[in-house]
C-alpha cells in the first residue's frame, strides 16, 4: 500500500506491506504538502499543494518527474486509463488532463468546495488475486507480497494460538462467529406471562397449545396434546 504524509518532519510518499510491516519512505526531497495519491499499473501520482504541481514516480520512488506545474491548490487525485483527474480548492472544480503530462487541462465539474478525495469506479476494471482470497484466517487476513499473508485479530478480541503458530480469533463476549464474521448475539428475554418461541420472539403464554401457529415456527404448539383444526385438516399436536 502507498500513502502520503505531510508536515515539517515526516512529509513524503510512503509504502509498506498491507499488514503494516516493511514501511519505508520512497520520496521525501522537495515534498511538503503531498495531499492526494493514486496509482496505475506502473506509476504513482500525487498532488503537491505546497509547490502547486502534480508529480509521478515508480513504485520504488525512482524515475520521478513533474507532470504539471502552476496549479493553484491541487488536492485529491485519481487516474483512469490515459487521464488524470484532480480537484483544485482554489479553482473550486475537478479537472482532467493526460497522465503523461500537459500544459492544458479540462474542467469537468465546477462550483465545488473542499473535495477531500476522488475515486473512480469502473465495472471493467481488472481484479487481482492474493493469498487472502481463499479466506485462510478466522477474521482478518492482510496480504503480503509473494502470495503470503498475515492473520490478525481486531483490537481487543480474544486470541488462541494454533499449533502452526497462527492466531485464531475469538469473538468478544456477546458475539458469535458466523461466516468468518463476529455477529452480535441477539438475546430475547420474555416477560412474565409470555412464552419464548424457538426463534426468540415472545408471545402471550395463553396462546400456547391453542392450535394457532403464533410463533410462526409451531414451537408454541410443540408438546401439546389435543385435537385442533389446523390448515383445514384435523390432527393431534404432539
């Protein structure tokens, strides 16, 4: 993953594994306010609001170049096919230009203020595959390069160390594991004079064994003895 950080001491372009390890700063020289960042299959692109420009570099920070200069206040940025899209807080709009660099840009949407981020969604965008695709972890799986992964647990969740050394996440109290997700356990406590149905809902206790499916699962008619007219046929409720 790649991100920007700005300030007097830590300004730069960073990269790291998806599990938060192997973090390194790959671009720092001349970087003050790197706001937005985006990537295609070859390059990283970012907006530098202090120097009013858009730059690019490869995934290691090499082959760095300035694509556009003289932009009043570029902020968020996105890339799609052969074009870059960014918003400018001073010009209050979203703009478009070739990602190879150009002195000209096109206004896409105007009269916007304070756009913090841009994302492009495209149904034909290719999908990748990583070591987490097969859901090898109980809750959270974080991919690493070379088709590796790290299993982690949410903060505060109980853990169990398996014989292979990996962590098995346990759900917090009041939750249960369902399809690799901790689901809150619903607790139904019926009051005096009420009957608890098998599916957890409450009905009046007087409605038990009256031949009607009040619980909608017939649990209120279980273990009853008697003759009732039910769905147009007679039968004994056992």
